[in-house]
C-alpha cells in the first residue's frame, strides 16, 4: 500500500468526509469549532511572539512566523476539530450531489461561529487574563491588528479579498495532503509547507484574524503596549470591533470561500470525481482527520 492516497482516491474520500460533516450534530460542530478557533489562536499568539523584536535579514521573520503558525493546522487536523476554512472543501460533496447546499451552509455557519467564539475567548485569556500582551508582544499584537483593519483605505481592504483567495487555496491543499498522508510524519510535513507559504507570502486567513484582531483590540487596554506600538491615539481608534468586520473579516471570509471552495474543492471535484460512480470506496482516513 502506498503511504499516501492518489488524487482521484483522495477527492472521492472527501465525498465521504463531506457526508459525515454535513450530518454531524450542531452541538458537536459548534464545540469542535470552538476548539479549532482556540488551536489557531494558540498558533497566532506564538506567531505574534516570534514576530516581536528586531529581524535584520530580509524574509527570515516571515519564514519563522509562518513556520510556527503551521502548528495551528496541525492541532486542528491531527487531534481533530472543525475549521471553517478547511470545511470549504465540502463543495466536493456538494457538487457531486451527495449533500445539499442547505447542509453545507448549516455546517459553515455553525463552525464559523464556533471558530469565532474560540478565537476571541483565547484572545481575552491571553490579553486580559495572562498579561502576556502588556509589553513588547502586546505592541506587536496591536500593530498586526492595526495593519489588518485601520492602516489603509478601501483599496487596501479590497486587496484582502485576493490575499484571502491565495490563503485558503493553500490551506485547503494542506488539508487534502494531510488526509492523503497515512502516517503522522506525512501529515505534519503536508501541513508545514503550505501553511508556512501562505503566512510568509502575506495572505489572509479569516480564522487567524479572529484571533489577531481581537488580541490587538484587547491589548489596547495596556498603556505600555500602546506606547510601544508607536501608533498615534487618533489612528488607533480605528482599531475596534466594528472595523474587525467591515475592514477585514467580511472580505477575507469571502475570499477564503473562493480559494478553498471553488479553486480547490470544485476544481478537484471536476478533475477527479465528476462522471465517476458515487459508490466510492472508503479511503483509510483516521477519525481525527475526518473531523478536521
């Protein structure tokens, strides 16, 4: 047996995964969505910490920030949870008419809400409860969040749609390769390179931003972090719970859906599943991967 699933076999496996996700209970989807939001939040905080301080070699900081951020998808895929961006691959089962649009939207809405709750809860724990964002790391958190919502105008915001497409195209490829791998080493490597690539490239991930932006907003309560950020108070006012949505999450979520659901999921359905029998063989996929 090969140590990974071939593209056709893999694409058909996602029909069965899609069926399982579409029929899972709402409470399980929501709780597993919270876990995924927390897991991605852990990686986001780690990336914020790594990004703090002086980096003199061009590109090195971006590489290491992307490298550590890959921990988030590892925690999502291997132990198992529900991540909105990965679940955009439900379009494979949708286009094959094995699940309905109503089932897909139900999954996406519940999981998105769970991801949001988990991300903000962790941001509160780290920014308010732990005090880890009171100094230099807090300043980094504020600058990251400010850059995502308040540093540019409408043109800046519209760019995020295209950045989000690139992001979830890579994330969903990472998810597919993780499911294809039959051992944990292969799964770790399958996640590491695409995720490192999307972060280092400057692409936008809606669930990561559910942590990054609230963490920056909450870090504004630390005078030391605000002072160290170097952002004038009148500009920093633009970093708030309203701009979280209007300047970032709405447009990034839409771009993620296109990148993952259309350019990855729909294209792979068209290339490898369309016209084949619906009675697909069940590929040996660990239960944790099915829940991712």
